[in-house]
């Protein structure tokens, strides 16, 4: 019996698997989420990037940080690592960073020593420490392919995790107005893009309402492909233009 007859199905199956894997890699593209983080007493913008895609790695997050900071140096503030069997996997997929070098506080000048004959001046009693007030997070940017499936307004697990963080930071805070604006890239008709961006913004507002976010007013708007933040001529630019911007606005 010819052994080639047994080998041929294996070769065909292997070829089909390689073709499927290549297709997945090409169609899925890079998937990451980049959003801004508001920190009290910090004027320089701080960003958090998550790379949870099937074909992503920590190098993808590092690359996004470099593209965001452009000509400025990247200062890493925090890396969140996954844990397996009680030990870190050293495969961080969520990084917090800022562009440039943070300002370093200057030390206080030394005080002159008191003369030996000078009587010590009584010091007032130390003030009791006040409870630290936590400032609410005033903006959240959901950007990239990881927040919604293609042509869908259903929130992904990555998007829900980011919104849960937003809810946690604003727990117990009465916000004046929360505005959620959805955007798409320039692919497809403008009428379709307007409807899709409106549906995604409404899905985010509903999730925040159901999560207990307290606000005097919720506004959901869909602007389609308006106001792009990058060129729609490249896949990377179109991915940045697909975003939902959540902002807390004063009355």
C-alpha cells in the first residue's frame, strides 16, 4: 500500500491550519486600548495602554507609548502583570506612562542653628491629618479595536474593565454632566457611521447608568468619522479614529 495516501491528509490539514492562522493574523490586526488618566496635582498628561489581543505582546504596548510621546522620552509609571500559579508571568499587558520627565521637588533649605542662650520657642500642637480627598476621574478614552467587535455596539470585556475602573474612581461622587461621544473611521457610508457611533456612545452611557454612576445629566452623541485624530489612509490611523470619548463636564 502506498504510504503517500496516509501522508496527504496530514499535509492538507497542516496547510489549512497555517492558512487559517495567517488569515486570523491579517484580519485581526493590532488590538490595543489607549486612554488618558487624570491624576490630582499632575499637569502633564498620563496614559494607560492595554495590549490584550491574541497576537499582541508587551512590545506592542511599548511601541504605542513611543508613538504617543513622539519626540519626548517615555517615563514608565506602572506595569500590571498577570499572575499564574501564584507567581507573576512577567508578561505585562497593561502599562501606565507619561511623556517627558516628571518634575522633581526641590529640598527645603537648611535652617540656621539656634544660639545656645536662646530659649526654645514653643511649637504649636501638630495638626491632625485630614482624610485625603480622592479627585474624580474626569475623562476616559476608549480607543482601538479591543473595545467593540467590527460593526457592533456590544461592549467587549476590555471596554467593560476600563468602564469599571471609571465607575470605581467616581463612586459616591455627584457629577454635574457626563458626555459620551462616539467616533468611527472613514470606512463605509457616513449615514452608517453616524448610526454606529451613536449606538456605541449610547451603550457606554447605559453601562455607566447601570453601574451606579451619579450625574445630573447624561449625553450620548455619535459623530461618525468627524474629527479624526489620525490619517484614515492607514490601518493604524483608522484604528485610532475608532474611539469613544467619555468626559465629565461642569455645568
